[in-house]
């Protein structure tokens, strides 16, 4: 980084004005003249923040000199605008995104004490927006979200460095109204980059919801509020937003593949938005900058320290990690067992290690608001601890010894959460959550669920068992250099091209092998053990439906298991083509009739006459591979009105079509 700072310094010295950016100063001429231009201050903030971090974290004095020279340049620019025009001209220019200019300037002022830095910071506090918050009016609709959330972060720094209580109150009220009126179940906010009318989110479910940058900045707001108040509601929000709003924006584990918007409408897909997935080398939107930062900051809000005669640590996120706690003179190791749908417990072990005598210190552990007080458990060295109610901290204060262990168990409960909309006709629109995880149903647009009048969620939402992944298969054939796979489309069955994983095509090419009255070795691999048995094929995304035939030479289709008009039973046999590893599917009720690929059309055909040819045998033989899709460990089946839904964490999805909000009627 020193080399990078030095190279930037050479550029700044060459221009010899203090200005530093990759674009010309004429951009600011247009900005100040209220003419169409990109958002130049947004980038200036990033440069200033980077230089300040290089000074405060890495001790690079040259970075600090560069920053103050840049700030002097922009102080003069803003002063010239105010002198030449009414100050309203400057405020009007702030309708364009300026990033966190006030934030970085207040931080600089805390170091320099220079009044110019304080004045310039004030000049990036937008009064027409902050005034609304100061009088406690929920009137932020129409404001561009990511222009204004960073301004709130800056006002938080104004409170910290000047002590002006108004700005603490402003950020507290802001967080309250966003959470109560403008936040989706992900913890994210904004529709098409703007806030809309309060408590009207049902009208704003689209492909362009929840700009990623807004989640990044809302996390900053909530983090600061928690630091000041220790209010668990801010920690709960942080967990929700990072779990669903941050971890959902990267395409699996692919580096450099992020999204700008997070779709929340029925049948949405992260791949089908205005921007779609960004590319590794050709895209770098604002949401790439914040996205990279978000993933580099996954561990920055697990632990919070409170100094004092009895030092205290607050554990607000349960993430496997280790903390060398200097004040407490101990090493804390947090181990979190993976969350699964078939075991409704979040289990955490916190182990204490120390090489020296310790004084008294306190460990405060968040009891999440989403858990159930019935079943919450905590033990210290195998001894039960008295438990507070969810939404509070469990406090253990003692002289710690090496080897001390705290074990926590939090029940993970299923729950529904109504969309932020106070109109009666939209009261049925609800999201489904499991602990902190927002569940999405694989769906091209279906969203109707009908429950019993007094039914519990566990009556219509059931976990996918642990062993179901071992029964997922895809049926493959080869045609020249092309690999084809048995797929379902709109409840009909055909052959399609072999799909990339994480896509609708991969979902459509995956079936669960259901063996009826299994015979054979129980120790064998489940797919191989199924050969010789009667089986049914359940489409991956349509639990409770099965592949059926309608008779000889008729196309196969997908129907509900309750429909007895068709036959869903097939004998899974060694392939007719005689090839090693191939299989064939013979109708249980029509002996000698097999699932057959006739030039991409899938029918039930008989092996009589000329059909005993090698062409028929090849068309009726498939390679049985592992399924192109698989169940996430946190997966459920929800009963629906017209079909059932496979529920999986939103963060686990890539290009698949999904529905986050359901129309749940009792």
C-alpha cells in the first residue's frame, strides 16, 4: 500500500493544486453548476477515506499530508460557490451522491482540530434531509437512499466528535423509521434506489429492490447505534442484514461476481435485474466497492469491548472465530455448529484460554430476539446458568481460568413476518424466516399458500431430512459432443442441454429418487441400491409432485401425488444398452414399456418389433448422475395452495428463480 500511496502522491504533486482523482476538475464545474454529471464527490470520498485509513491504521504520514491537501482544495471550491451564489446553490448540488464526505471530514477534524475541516464537514450535512429527521417526520419518501444514508453516518460522527445530542437523536429516529416503514425482510431498503411511501412496500416488490450499497451503509448506522446504546435490537438488525442482505449478493463462491439490486418480487432471480451479475474485470459499480468492503468486514462486528474497572466483552454475532482479548487477558474461541433444518438448535461453544493470572472480567452474550425462551440453554463448565429473556444479554462475570467453557443453545424457530404495509388488503403478504435466515421458495412466480384456520407453521412447513441429498439424481444421455439431460419444463418432460449449476435449468434437471419398498443392500450407495426397485421421480423444485406416464406413446408429465389418474411407478433397471452404469426406467404397470428419448421428446414406448433395435435401447438408457442441484442444509418443504415449495436460504441462491414474499391465506 505504501507503493500505491506514493504513486498517487506523484500524481497529486504533478497537478500541484491538491486535487487528486482520475477524472478532470471540469466534472466539479458541472456539479457546481447543477449540470448533468456523474457523482464526482462519491469517488473523492473513497480516496479521502482510503488515505485516512492508511494514516490511522498503517501510520503512513504521507497519506495524511495528501489528504489534508485535497481537503484544502475542496474547501476553497465550496467556499467559492457559496461566495459566488446563494448557499442554496451548494445545498442543491448535494442532491447528487456525495458519498460519506461529511463522515470522513468529521473523522479528519477529530485528528486535526482544524475549524476548516469542521466547517467543510457541516457543509456536507444536507439540511433539507436532516431537518425532516430532526422534527421526527417519517417523510423520507422520494429521497435517493444511498445519497442520504451516508449523510446519516456522517451525522453520527458529528455527534461523536462534537457532542451535539441532536445528531444522535437524528440517527436514532432515522433507524426507527427505516426499520418500521421502509425495510424488507432481508434488512435491506430502497426500491429503484429511492425510498417510497412509508408502509407501502407491497407495491414495491420488483427486480430493482434493495440496492446493495444501502445495506452496507445501514450496517454502519446500526453498528454505531449499538456502540452507543448496547441495545440488542441494533445487533439483531445487523445480523439480519448481513445474513440476508450481504451474503446474498455474491454468486456463490465466485470472486468478483456481485449484484447491484436484490430482487424481492415473486419469481425473481438475481440474474434477471437491470445490471444482472457483474463480471470480474469489466464491471465496478458503486455496489462493487461497498460489496468488496462488506465481505472484508464480516468479522468486524462480532465482538465489542467496554473498558472499565471490570472490562467487558459483548458477543453480538455468533460466528466461529477467535478473539485475543487484551483487556480481559484471555483468548476467546467461539465455535458455532452449522445450522440445519432438521435440528432446530443453534449451538455455540465459547472456550477460554489464558497463560496468565486474570482479573475479573465480563462476557456478555446476546440472546437473539428471534429465539424462543422455552428451550434456551446456557452452561458454564457443565453447570446451568440462569437465562434472561430473548432480546437481552446473558452476563457471566468472573475470574476466568484456562479451559472454562460456555455452551449456548438457542432454539431456531420458524416464523412469518408481514411486509411493511399497513393496508388491510396486503396483510397476507408475508416472508418466512428460520432464526435469522430468510427463506425463499423456488418458484417462477407462484406465491399462494393456504393454511388451516388454527394451524401452526410446523403443520405446513417441514424440514428436508439430512439424507435426501443422497437421493438426488440427473438422467443424462450423450449425442455426439453434446450432453443432454432429462428436464421438466412447465410440468412437461423433455431432453435439454446439460446445465450449469445454480440455474433454473439445473433445478429442472434434478429429481429426488423415491424408492418404494426397497430391496437390496442397505449399505450400498443409495442411487445404486435403488436399481431393481420400483421408484418414483420427484422434481427438485416441486416437492409432492412426480413424473408420470399417460400411456404408451404419450408424453410424460409432472402431476401432484394425489392425482391417481396417472402412473408414477417405474422399475429402475440396468440399462437396455448394456453399458456399464446406465439405467432404464420401465413402467410398473406396462411391462416392456420404457421412458424413451425420441429426438428430444420423452414418451413411454414399447420394445416390440423394430423397437428392439440399438437405437431404441440407446434412447431408453440413461446415465444416472448426481443431481445438478442439491438441498441446502437449511431446507424445508412448505405446503402451498396449488403446489408445494422448496424453501432454502436466500443467501444460497445464484441464478435460480425464487419468491421471498408469499400470499399466505388462512
